[in-house]
C-alpha cells in the first residue's frame, strides 16, 4: 500500500516536470509571437515583421509607429539604418528599384524633398535614367508643379533659358510640346475616345477613321457630304434644335475630314498662299481635329461671317451645355498652336466643356494638367 502511494507521488512529480519543461520550451515561441504581434498591430506586414525582428530593430520601429517606406524597406530586405531618417520623409511608390534609386539619389546629395519630387514625377526607368544626370540644382522649382514630368526636366531648363517664362508656364508649354517645331517627332495617337487630343504635336495615322460616323442631314449641314462621329452628331442635333427654338440656324459647314481630304486642303492652300500662311492657318494631314469626327466648323444659315452672327453669340454662351467648346480662341494661339477660329467647335462632353468654359481654359492645358497619363 505504502509502495503504491510512493509510486503515485513519483508519477505526479514526473508529470509536473514534464509540464514545466513543455512550458519552458514554449516561452521563446510565445515571446516571439508577442513581439511579432506588436508589429502586426502597428500594421507592419508579416514579411517586414520577420525582418525587423531579425535585424533587432523592434525598438526603433516601435518608436516610429507605422511608416509605409519603412515597412517596404524591411519587407524588400533593403533597409539600411543610415537612411532611416530619410525614409520617414520620402513617400513610397511602387517602383521596382525604389530603394536602390532612393539610396543613390540621397548619396548624390539630393534632399529628402527633392528625392520625393523626383520619384513621384517619373517612372522607375525615368528615375534610373535621371541618376546618370549630373546633379540638378533647381529640380524643386519645376517638379513642385503637379503635372511636371521628370523625363522633361532638361527641356524645361532649356526652354526657360530661351523663353524666360515662369516655371508653371514653362512646364505647361513644354508638356504640350512647344519647345519643338510643329509636326516634328509628334506623338502618334493609338487609341480613340471623345477626349482624344489632336494638335500639331499629336498625330493621327493615315488610316485612322473614327468609329460610328453618321451623315448629317439637311437642314443641319451645308451639303450632303458632312459626317460626324455619332456622339458629337447627337449632341450637335440637340443643340441645333434648341437653338432653332430661338430662331437661330446652326449648320455643319465641315465635320469629319479624312487624312486624304486634309492633305488635299493643305496642298491647295500652300500652293495658293505659301508656307507661312498654311503653317498658321491650315493643319497638316493627321494633325487636324476634323479627322476625329468630333470637330465641327459651324455656320449660321443666313450669315456668311460666323463671328458676326447671333448664332455665334448664342454658341459662345451655350455650346458647353451640349458638350462643345470653342477650340481655338483669341489670345490662346501660344497654347493651342492655332490662330483664332470662331467657327471651330470640338465635342468633349458636357463635364469637360463646362470646366473649360468656366475657367477660360484651352483643351491643351486641361489635357496636360488633368488627363495626360504616363
Ligand atoms: Zn475646323
């Protein structure tokens, strides 16, 4: 009996020891979970958390709290302690070589603000290319402008030296293309939408024909040959019908023009008036908005000079409500590259047309500021 009790006691103690050993064995594991949880709670990613603990930087990171650049630096295994203060001031962008680029820019002596501007105004490859550039002293003046592009930096500098315009206007005009001659190395347009930008820097291909061309019937056209893209056509007819209620007669004088038509027109005027004239008043084939089917030269039925008509005055006040803008205004030739054309309207949709109307802005400027995507 006594022996049995003794044995039971031994078993009991043994069990206690086993449990204790198990608990001891689990402590480091539990402790690690506890540390990891602190970082995960701060919203650090699992990958970053593992790396932070491995590099024994828990206390540093805890002091900072969550920071996306720090998170990515650890998760991409690119963290270098000497750049710690800089990471805190430079936003993270999804570039493949983000950390390599940032480290190199900092090493070149760019400030955190400058590095931030550089990486947010160019692609990964553009930043890499910029790294081969000698240290730029006035990068902040240009890149502080929202729509500035890193890839155009040298063009901004050169254009400003030549034209002595302020930074914002320099960026605007260079982004449009004004530091280069008309028609030289244009951007070739590859997609079609109602917001397409066609001008002396953006060219449509010879075989480009807009989808859904519709014939404009009498009495809304000067002859049977006028066509418009369906959306522009519908908007124009709606506008013309509303104008008619006020006894105003709007007609399409010229709508869609093919590449070949435009080439013929250009040649005709060049032979008649010479190169200087056509450069200012006629557009080369591929560079005319008329090839989009979204542009209309408007005519008032009973008046020859559109600008003197009541229809002109009415359109100046109302066209935007139907999605049309007067495309080539007076005093805007330096932005549009075209002399004033009181009759040339462009369909852009009500939202953009209204914005341009209310802000007295050209489409080039709107496009560069808000639509241009990399
Ligand atoms: Zn026109």
